[in-house]
C-alpha cells in the first residue's frame, strides 16, 4: 500500500476506535506492533511512565472494563498486555549505529469525552468511520498525530541507511487535560535527547501553512476540589449542619476574584460546581471542577497557590473538610530559536507549504509537551513545537471536528526531512 | 375480614406499591373503588383540583409512563381513567340527610423518592411488602394515612344510621414538597366545611400518645431557580462568556445572608447547586434547589421576596437570564382551640391512649394541610391538625422508616368517635 | 430639699455632664461623695472591677484627657482620684447589723456618643440642662437611674432603724455596649447577695405601668475585627498585595450567612466596614464593627464561634492577618419568678402604678445586668430585672430622648418598699 | 538669570506651593503671567476646558477657599481671576507667522494629597522648599514639568526668528486621577495640531536615559460608587433595614471576580470601602472608591461595563439605591512611530543623553495625555509621549520623592531642538 493511503487508513481506524486518556490500549497495542515490525526497539508502560505522576488516571474498574473493550475491538493481542493497566506510553528507538545526535518526536494518542456528530454532513459518518465508542471522539486530531507518527516511523525504517544518529518516537497518552506528559518526562524519557520536535495539526492554522515554533502555551493546573460537611434537616435543626454548598460557592466566587498578575496573562475557571442532595437538607458535599492558567509557570503557580488558600479558607469558614487533587498540569515553555529556524527552512522547501511562520506567540491554550521541551532544553538540547495547518470542518473539541487528510503525507515528509537534515548538520 | 386486619392489608398494599406526588394513580383508583362500594359520593381529578395551582407536577412523559405502570400493577381499571393525567385528588361525601354540620377529614397518599432498605432487619422486607418500585418508598407514613382514611370510611358507612350531618373524606396527592393541598383548597374543596381534621402518624410522638393540635408548622416555599448564561472557552476567550455558575454561587451565598426577621423563626436553604459542563468552559447554566420557611406566612413571604430580589440581582450582575419556579408552598396556621380541646377529650377516653397533649407548639416542619385549615377557619369553621404517636423503626424519610401497625385501629376509632361526637354536639 | 426636688436636680446635673463608658469619673465621684456622707461603706475602682474583663475600655490618652475634663467640670475632688484610671464602678454597703438577707440594687451611669438635639422643643435645651459635652448625651435614661440610686440610698440611710439585713447599691459603668457588668461580676461583686434587683426606665413601657421581670434580653457579643494585609500598586503590581478589603467583604457577607439556629432567635450585624486608603492601592487594612445576639447564651456562643471561623477563613483566603476583640458582652437570663411576683405585688400597692406586668418576654435588646442575675441565681439567690414605665419624648438613643421626671420618686419608693419588705419576709 | 538657575527656581517655587487638581490657581496665574510677558497669546479657563467633562472636580466650597489661599500665597494678582473657579488650564500660542506645522507640547501642573516628608534627609526640607501646604505635595514631578514648560517657552520666544510654523504650550490641570485632559481635548484644544509631544520625568527611567515613545499606558476609569439603604435596629427589627454594607461587600467581591479578558491586560481595584454608622444599626450607606484599567480602551470599557452591571445587581439584591460617578478617565494610545523615531534621533545628539529607547511598551500606569494623542492622530497628526530619565530619591507618590534637577535643562533643550527640527523638516 502506498504511504499516503496507509496514513488515511491508520487515521480512520484510530478515529473509529477512539480511546480516552490512559485508556489508549487498543491504539497503543497497534502502534507497538507496527513499530516492532518496522524494527524499532520498544519501551512501554511503566518503563516509560512514572506511576506517581499520572494525573487524573481513571480508576481500576474503568481501566479493566476498557481493557476488555480493547480486546473485543481489535487490539493487537501480543502487545495489549503491556497496556491493560492503563500505562499506555511507548518510546520507540531506531539506532543507526552511526555517530550523530539523538532526535525525538512526540505524538499524542488520546481522544475526548465528546459524542461525535451523526449528521450525514459529517464526513466520518458519511464514510463510515464515525466513532463506535458512543461518547468518545477524536475531536482534536490525535488520530492524525498517531498516524503521522507511524508514517514517520515507516520512512525512518525504510531509509535507515541514509541516516545517522539515533531517532526516538514518543507516543504519549492523555494529552487532553494535560495529564500524561509529565509522567513520561519524570520517567526520564527525555534523557539524552539532543533535538525534540512536538507537533500538532490544525489549531486554526490554515491549510498549506506551517508554524515552526509555537510559544503561546499557557501553563495550567487542573484541579478537582471537594468539600465534605455534615447534613442536617434545614427546617428543624439547620445549625447542626456544616454547609459544604456555601463553602463551595464562596470558594468559587473568591477564586474568580484572585488578583490579576502584572507579569502576564492569567486565567481561572471553576467550570463545574455540584453540591447537595436535597432541597431540605443542609448540603454535606460539594465538588468543584476548576483550572488555573498562566502565561508563565510562575504565574500559574501563583494562581494555584491563591486557589489553595481560598479553598482552605472557605473550608475553615464553614467547618468542613476539603481536598484538592491536581488531575492535570502543564508548564509554559519557549521553543529553541535555532531549531525553529532550521525547521522553518526545511518546511519552506516542501511544495505543499505556501506560508511559514518561524515563531508564533499566539495564545493557543495549554499543552503538556512543554515538559519534554523543558527537560530537553535543561540538558542543553533544542526543542520546538510546530503546527501543520489544515482545513477544519469545525473547531477543535466540536462534535463535527474533522481535518483535511491531505495534510497527513506532507506532515510526515517534513518531519522526515527534518530528521535527516538535523542529524546530518549537527555538530 | 375484621377491620384491624383490613387496615393492615390496605397499608401493606399501598406500601408495596408506593407512588410519588401527582402520580398516585393506582392508590387513588383503589381508594375510589372502595369508597364507591361503601356508598360515598365521589368527586375526582380536575373536579377537585385547580390545575393552575398544582405545583411541581411531573411532566407529561413521566405522567403517562406512570399511568402504564399503574395499570400493570393492580390499579382499579374502572377508576384509573379518572387519574391518568395526574390529578389524583378525591373528595368522598357521605350525606346522612339528617340535619348537622359538615365534618371533613384529610388523608395524604404520596410516597417519597427514597430507595427502601433491603436489609432483612427491615420488617417490610422481612414480611414481603417492601416497595416494588425501586427508588420510591412510603417513608413518611402516608400509606398508613390512606388506610386509616379507608377505615374511617368503613365505620362511617357501616354506622350511617347513628350519624347526623355530612361527612367528607379528602384524599390529597403530593403532600411531600407541599405541592398538592393548595390546588384542592383553591378548587373550593373546603367550601361549606364546618369542622376539619387533618392527621399524621408518628413525627416523634411516642406510641400511646396523642396530640390534638399541632401549631408549629412553618410556612414554606419550595423554589427551583435556574440561570442561563453563555458558554465560552475559559482559556482563549473567557470574556465572551456569561457565567451562570458565579451568578448561582453569589445568589446562594446572599440568599443565606437574608436578614433574620424579628417577627419569628425563618429559614433558608439552598439544598442543591448544579452548574457547568466542563472544566475549561465558562458555565452557561446553573440550577438551585431551594426553600424558604417562616414561623408565619408573612415571614415566609418576606424570605421569598428577598430571595427573588437576590436571584434577579445575581442575574443582572453576570448578564444571565433567570427563572424562579415555585414548586411547592405551604402557609402557617393556628389550630382552633375549641376543636382541639374537644378532640383531646375524645382521645383521652380511648383505652389505647395514655397521654394527650391538647396543643403543641413544637416546630414540626411544614405541611400544606394548612391551606384547608385556613380556608375552613376563614369561613367561620373550626380546624385542627392532630398526631397519632407511634413507634418508629427509624426517623421519617429514612430508608428504614416503619410504623407500629397497632396504631392503625385506635386512630380510626378516635377519628370515628370525633365524627360522631362533633356532629351530635354541634349547635 | 425635698427628695422629689433633689431627684430632679441630680438627674439634670448628670444629664448636663454626661460621660461615656469607663469615663464616668465626675458622675462616680459625686455619687461616692453623697453615699459616703449618707454613711455607706464604699468599695471603688479596681476593688470592684476585674481589670482583665473591662471590655472596650478607652485607651490611656482618652482616659487621662477625660480625667482633666472631669476635674474642670465639677467632679468631687476628694473622690475623683479613685476613678481617674477609668475603673468607675462603686459598691456601697449599708449594714443594719441586724440579721437579715443581703439585698442589692444595680444602677448604671454611662451616656452615649450621640449629639443632643439643640432644638428649642427639646426640654433639656429649653430648661438649660442640655449636654455641655458636645457629642455625648444621656439618651437612654442612665442619668435618671443614677438619681434613683441616690434617692434609694437616701431613704435607706434615713430609715436605717426600720431595716434589717444588708443593702448594697451597685453603681455600674459602661452598660452601653454591654461592657461593664462582667468586670464587676467577675470581681466578686455579687458574692453573698441573696436578692438582686436591676431596673430600667422607659423602654417603651407606658407611664404608670410597671414590669416586675423582663426576660427578653438577648445574649450578645460586640466584636471589633481587623484585617491587616499588604499594600501594592493596583495598576503596576497588584499581585504583590494582600487584599484586606476583600477579606473583610467576604467575611461580612459570610457572617450574615451564618445558619439560623432552631433553638431560638439569633442576630448578626456587621454595622460598619472601613477599608483601604486609596483608589489605586490594594487595601492593606480593614475593620469590621460587628455584633452577634442569641435568645440564649448558647445561641450567642454559636453565632460568635461561627463568626470567628469565618473571619479566620477569610484571612486565610487572602493571606492577611486578623484580630478579633470582644469589646462588649452580655448573657441571657431568666428572672426569678418568686422575686418577680413579690415585686409585682409591692408595686401594685403604689398609688402611681396603674398596671403591673409580672413577667414579660418581650425582646428588649441586650443588657449586661444579666451577669449579676446569673451570679446571684447560681449561688442560690433570687434576681430580677424590672422596668418603670415613663413617657418618652423620643425613643431611646434618639437625639431628642427625654423622660417624664414624675417617674423618679415613685421608682425610688417602690424600690425602697421592696428593700424593706423583702428583708422583713425573708426566711 | 541663566536658564539653568531659572528652571531650578521655578521648580522649587512650585514645589513649595503645591496645588491639587483643578486648584492649580497660584501655579496657573504665575505660568500665565510669565507666558504673557514672553509674548505668547493666551487662552485660559473655560475657553480651553469643557466644563461638563471636568471629572472629580472639588466642590464650590473647597474651590473658593483655595482661591483665598492662592491669593495669600503669592498668586499673580492679574491672572488669578481667570482661574478662581477651578478651570485652571492654559493654552499658550506662539505664531511665527511663517509657514509651517503646528507643534504642541503638554505639561501638567497638579500635586498629590500626600504629606511631604519632614526628614532632614529629604532635600526639599534641607534646602527649605518643602511644601507649605501640609498634606499636599509635588510627589510626581509635575513641578518640574511646569518649569520645563516655562523653560521651553523661554527658548521658543527667545529664538522666534529661527523658527517657522506655530507652537502651542498646553498647561493641563488634574492629571492625577486622570481627570483634566479629557476636558481640554473635548474643548477642541487639539484642533489643528500637527505634532504633539507630552513628556514626563522619572517613572523609573535612569538619569541620562531617554524614552522617545511610551506605549504602555493602560486605559482607566476612576469610579466613585455609593449605595443608599435604610437603617434599622439590628437587634429589634433588622428586617426593616436595607443593608447598604452587604450590597457594597458583594459588589466589591464580584467586581474583583470580573472575568479576565483575552485581549490583554485588565485591572480592577476597589481601593476603599466605607459603610455604616454603628454596630447595632443595619448600615444605610456605603461607598466604594474603585478603578478599572485595560491594555486597550476596549478592555477598559469592558471592565467598566461589568462593574456597572455588578453594582446595579448588588443594589437590586439588597433593595438599595446606587450611584456611579466617573471621577477620572484615560484611554490607551499608541505613539506615532515616525515622530518617535525623529525624537529619538534628536535626543541621541544631546550630550546629556547616554541611552535612547525609541519605543517602550512597559506598562507605566495610566495617563490622560492619551486624549490629546488620540485627538491629534485622528485628525492626521503625529503624537508621542516621551520620558526624561532622572535619579529619584524615592518612588513616585512617595513622601520622599525628589528628582535630580540636572535633568531640567537637557529636557528643555531636547524639546526645543525637537520643536525646531520638526518645524523645519515637515512637509
């Protein structure tokens, strides 16, 4: 099969069988199988993930139920066992045995808790690769990322004799909610990497455009907060209660009132509040689903610290207990200028690309690939985060999201050209 | 069958097939059938309920699904059609055709949204009359009330020749949440009644004790409040959002800060708050489940008015829309002293009763029978609310709630004695 | 001079030279001098006041400045030195040396921080005894109370040979703000007292009426709360600030949201909030002037404890320091029924009295005489708080407040009759 | 006298007699007198100020009292009458009668409500030119600005024959609180101006440094907010009150919770809150001193609109009235790049200047000169805001603030060089 067709097949297969963060068992098993067959050396699961740093990982029950689902839905039987506990990361290495730098690429694999559109206007529905897992959808292009990663692996393996140095492909779980990268970075996955390239498709960049470095990611923390109080009958003895609902309400309000930071952009959002269990009962439990962000990691740390104080203060006010779980986190990061410029030059030479932006500062949400960028830069390496523009049927995280598959092959070819070129000119 | 056994049979049947407010179709059809056979004249459904005053009535879908359930679970086929729209009230009249006053008794029929205990310690489970409607339970004794009402009907009909005047038995839906009485009172059900007696079993009064008048009911309003805002991505353009969660949080907080009233007890409780649909989305909807109470109707009105202002102000603050639905309401009321004393004297003569409290001011939650009391008193009649003490296996609204069935027959006999005596001595 | 004229003279003199709590130096020195001349044994100042329990006492500067004022405005030079530190309480004892009970009466002496009306309609202005201390006014009748106390002393001393037992007259400072009684009670002033009568004039009770026991006093705590944060420029580096204003605002709001108590009436009021020192500066200080009340001392304790938690929580939220000073406090109390009835009987016999209420439960604000009542009752004595009705020109604490001086002599005579009668019939 | 000495004399005289916004009567009268003597054509007072746009102007009493002060403290008697109503702006024009552009310079004249340090370390104290107006101080360098303006006038008038075109010197009142510029701009003062240069001394820029264009000013609105409620006794009938304190507290809290704006920096500060008049009184009045800011005028408008909604909502919540007065306002603005570069080039040639920053984006608070910049640019002109670095004894608005007077002459010379050069090269 020609690579261009293979890419589409892979992407549609992953699209049809989407898996959420730390549950990418079918996906990972297939990825591992293909990479193994291509001759890559594999490290998988807990070998490449620090189990203490996996944030917001589903519980055992969900995990084991999904393992059954994966088995029933086409997972590779040989590799599935490596991933059934939910540690679904893979690091695949191709060592040319020739002197040269270590160059790494990161691809994320997870889908979102979104019900995919069943409109006949929606291409995946029309062409029969709409999600079979109702309520889960690849609405951010990670299906394409995984396919691009396999495409790059195919070119690297097929042209090994032209290459020098070492190539690593990092397949990361749970980028959504910024939950998975930290666990891989803290497991030492970035050790020894000289050049690191993460990439994303879409994000508003038009078809035929390329951004060689995106600096605008906000550091972020995803916080699950609970308050536990005491129930009481609201009519006959309300004073016996400890009101978790009011603690949550005052926490939410005061969290939004956290002072702005003169150092740059900050964000706070209590996206959900659920409290209480009856009209005439003093609410004995409440939960907040919240997030902070900062233009720099310092600003996000400031926001997070203030949020902690506010939650603790609200609990003290109402005599209730509280807990704060960090279920996702990402830092901010600046791309390496030299690598960005190199990548820009390479992309300019590809016939598909009409416009190249070497460095963009556009705020583009948050990304936990920043943990890899930081780790690589801290050990003296270079790192960047690039974007392949593509036509979008609807915005990211929308039920009608879809990419233009014509972008897949050029993306693979540009990454392969970068791999070759960087290895050759490193000194 | 002896009445004492019949009472138990009725009560256990209603217990096994509990129905929530405005859904008492099976119950009402059986009650109607029995009363009809005893020779009572019946008015049912919309004849005795003002459709505009039915608060918190389930929607059409729930109502019609339940009608099917009732049919499949033993409803009386002849009378079921009168109740399938959810107007489940009944007024049964026995006219002796002899001069005398009109004396009315009220019984409520609805169950609660509580899952009944399946512990083998729980008598209904042990004896096989545990609720078959999972999640619905007679946990407040209205099954007993309905049985007592039928018992009283039996005695009245069987001793018609000894009686003078007119007797009315009011079977009311949806007392829980104080939703059903107002609709019956506003339909004129209390017109022409000279004496009115509502009764309850339990409520903390011990077995063998009797309270002839309970004055401590708080006026109350049950409010469902919603805020509707605008969603926006909390990271990339939060200012486009209209935050319904913060409107709800500030409303909840300020509602609890409503100023105390020097006229007497007041209460406010926001029992539930649910808002938002995702961590990184500005919440576009929020709902509050709340209630106000007051020692007098004036105080409750004050609380309700303040709550309205606060909700409107919170909506204005955040540029969101709001709605406030009153899904239940009760007023306060004072029992008629003369009738209470008469009833106390009658009860004292019953061998089962060891202790009588003529008038109690204990705060005992809220009750919408107060609408009947007020209506009767306003037209010059006398009214009271009495309590038959009983052993409780667990408190009201508890999953293990159960009464001592030995209380049933004495309750019927006391009410019958009252009917006879009041009719005779009225002048 | 006849007693009736003397009473008016005294009252008008005290009215003209009003002194606020813990500053009643001129008043106390004159009171002491008169009592001394009448033959009473005196204990004064720190002898009868626990210095650690003087709440809300003015600072040294205000105290010493007022001492100068007192000296310049007619204080008794011999006794003034006993009071210049602001411990202005007096306990005067008349021991008949004959067997009998110890009977005590309490009179309060302090004025209010109110500017007296200078309208010519206002009798004190018209007759030339308007306050010369601008901004301080006897607007609650304590000038009359002090005069009545001296009148009672005159009758007791003048009729010593008819009396048995021991009589104590307690002249208390700082009743306003409920600040002074606790310090005297905690100094042991109530030790050995068998019968205790506190009294007040006015309070809405009509002329010629008498209330022998007032039970409706709410327990109360007067709280001064401060928050201390960190200032910062609100434009250039707001995140450096610790916002005391927001801590105070959220504390005030949540304090008013303290849950109502099913045990009885409660109150909370943040009467004043002052914060910040400039528009563009993050506020680094804030203060709240607040009070809690409760129908019982337990309820007030509950309110106070919640308020503490809320203040501590608000401080934690914003990283600011806080302090809470209790600058006034009173408990609730029930009058002794037997003593009340005795007093009622005595009052009924006085020709001036047309109507007697033995026991009233009307809520009448707060009073710290309750500390004496409680102490006396705890050691087995009887105690009551009575009210002499009088015409009022305007309500208490109003700038036009004035009493009907015709009430003075009957008040003295009733208290004297009680003293005589109780001593005689005690067994 | 040599200009360098004259500059110091002027600056010290203004420093010694500081006047706050809209009260610069002495200052303006002296400025007018000097400009008149130099041959400038003058427009003054209401001729150059839109009376409806004077924000935060002191009331009549303060204004007329200050007029007396000015007269007694050395105001120029001929010109003082033009300013005694508090419209203290001046536009002085020098028309060379030769073709050429109109070039304008703005200088602000007002002082701050700060008590100047009386430490002997503080140079103005040491040298005898400390403020004689206790509580008012030139702590932001506007005394120097006024002196520089007079110095520039001296050079322009003295070298008129070398010049072409028209020169305008704008002396503006009430820059502090951003209150005065809008009134002058709205009076048409900017009409016909081709080039406009505002300048400031200090602001953290080091001695010998020069910033040719400062873009970092935040748009701002200064808001005085009041709530008017109803007082009530907090113990006896609190429900009769309408609580202005709680309305203010909830407004303050929710204003700080206004959502961040993705378009750039925003700020909100409630710097002061004062409410209530007694511990046991439901507060019937409250006031907030607040400000909003935005990186763009649109963002500030957004903040201001949200603040309005919140205040209105808080008032609705508590049934109180509210008012919002805008007592100061400034917009954001971008300097004209061409003019900035021209000015940079000119400054580089001055021997005193060691370092030139052509364009700075540093956030530097707010400035209402932006109204002039915008007006000039909108009619096709160029405008910039430059900064003369200087040593500071302490930061702006500090009681020990002082500049290095060596900066005065170079500042005058650079502005004069710019005037000459721009006029010459305009086409």
